[in-house]
């Protein structure tokens, strides 16, 4: 009788514990949005900017996460989108494999695996997979920038604002068609991008907030140059890039436009003697100057990569502007002034690129940020435009440098800065076949057998007692 009562008590106690766990599970499940972030740096807590944006979201936003080449979406992306959905059910998401549903990929003009589309009210914003994961401060870490990019896309969708920027064309510059990756990145940030042929239009549109002049290969006419100069005398802003072009030393009007914003072309191609991973003296990985445009890139150790950069210098005679160096080479560099070596079509020899007395000694300035006399952003001038081309824009920090430059010119309208999540890369452990067999025997045979023997021993002892 005594043993029966003990057994009954044990059963009742076990059922009570199970019942408590069930009730507690149901209770916790009912507390939607309640969670605890136990990570060291609170990596999984959404920022105040994100939570505020999601609270204010009163429109339906649908997110399409296109899979990578393996047909999967990174769990960090889906986990974050699930967290956004928990905060506001108006945001929904789905995963789409572009190889299985090519019509969907074509509908959204997807040109890369892993792209993420935010759609609302017929408008879309694209987040590139290259922007989501960047190198961390240490070798075995990386940054996940999903929260900043996702929240920025939502802000751009619901704000309804579109800032007009124009690509000047007609002189061999990059256009919307040739710079499709840059165009897509600009549009994802809320900019409306159009080509502008000044000879055809005869004026700069009133809504033009910024002009892009991306690496002209021919001189601009007097009338077109006058339009741009007059535009810059007002509230107009400019992003100007230069690449080597035949007879560019004879250009008058382009040089006049540059001088109007306080910059001179030194007509010298940068050669970097300091060793780098590129092993190409013409592919420059410049040092950053101190500026809002470069500070975040410097913190995240995201480098700009400039293939074939031209040296620039500030025009000290122009007292109406003030300039700040954004990119510069090392003091071991120099600038080759004989540009005909690179436009003649002849093969270069080692002797051709040796430093001569006529060359410019480093360090060389490769990019400037210019403010007017009222300290308002006016222009960005870069001695390289190749880094913004489709094949180069995704390299390291090239895209962010470009977008940061435009964001600074626009005085950071609707631009968010959210700390990325720092993650540790998974470490791969290689074991020998003998070690694998040992682990197998331990987990499948020895440990279960020990548990059975221990349980049997306890049972036998209780029975005997």
C-alpha cells in the first residue's frame, strides 16, 4: 500500500510538472513581440529607427527575397524579415527561386542572385545582396547590414519623395543604359534617374537636384558648359568623374567647369608602388580622408578600389569654395604625366611606367568634396569613373562611397545610419576517419549503453532495497 501511494505521488508530480510546462509555453506564445536578446552586444535588438518606422508603417509592403545560386536564402535575412513582420503584419515576405520562376525575376528586372525586392503601391526598391554582408574588423568576422538596408528601403517607399538626378550625356559619358548597376542603386535609395542631353534639351530641368558627369571622352560645347556653370552658381550640385581620354589635355570647357568648383585636373595617372593584393600598380586602393562620406567606410574597413585613377588638385585661386580630400594615394606613389602612353594603343613596357622627373610625386589626391562659401555641399569630383561601372561598383566599398557622396550632397535626406550586426564566421573543423569513428561509437553505442547500465543499476538497487 505504501509503495502504491509513493508511485501515485510520483505520477501526480510528473503530470503537474508537465502541465506547468504546457501552460507556461502557451502563455509565452501568447506574448507576441516579447523576446530577450542575450547576445553580448545586443545584436538581435532592432534599433529605435526601425521600430519607429515599423510603427508608422500604414501601407502594405511585400518583400520578395530571391534565392542564391544554391537555391536558398540566408537565415539571417529571413529571420530579420520575420522580425519585421512580427512588429507589423502589413509587411509580408516570400522566397523566390529565380531559376524556377524566371518570369518573376524578369518582372522585377533581377540581374543578380540574392536580390531583395521591397514593393508597395506599385513602387519597388531593390536591395543588392552585395550590400548585406561585408568584411568585419577581424579576419573571422563579418558585418550583416540587413537592418539598415531593409529599413532604408521601407522609408524610401513610404516617404513618397523622389529626388531627381540627371546623367549628362552626348560626350561619351556613362548613361543609364551603360551604368545600369549604379542606376539601380540610386533608384533603390529613392532617386529618380534620367539621361540629359543638353544640346537637345537646351536647358537643365528645374527639378534637377544633382547632375552626374561620368567620365566624358570628348569636349563639351561652349553653350552646354555655360548651362552647367549657371546651374552651379545657383542651388545646383554636381558629381564629376574623370578617366583618361584622348587629347583631354586640350579640353577647355570641362576644365572651366572643374575650376568653377575649385578643382584642377593634374593630367597624371596614379601609379602605386606600395604593395597590395591587387598586384596592379594602376589599381589604386586609396587612403580615406577625414569626412562624413568616408567615416563609416573607414570604421567598417570597406575599401574603395579605383582602376586607373587620375590625380586632382585644389584650385587655390577660387575663394568661393572650400575643398576636402576624400581619397588619396600613399607617399610611395607617383603620377605619370605622359598620358599618350595610355591612349596610343601601344603595348606598355616596364620602362614606360618608370618614374621620371616630369611625373608628379605622391601622395596624390584622387577625390574631393566641395562646399560653397556658405559651407553647403556643392560638388564631388573623383579622378576615376571606372569604379562606378557595372563590373566594379560591387567591389568592396565602391557602391557605398558613391551613395554616401550623393547622400552628403543631398544633405542626408531620408538617409539612415544603423549599426551593422557583427557575426563570427563558422569555423570548419577537419577530422580524420579514425576520429569520426570514435565520435560515432561514443554517441551511438558507448554513451547510450552507459545510460542504460546506470538506469538498470538504479532500478535493481531500488528493487532490492
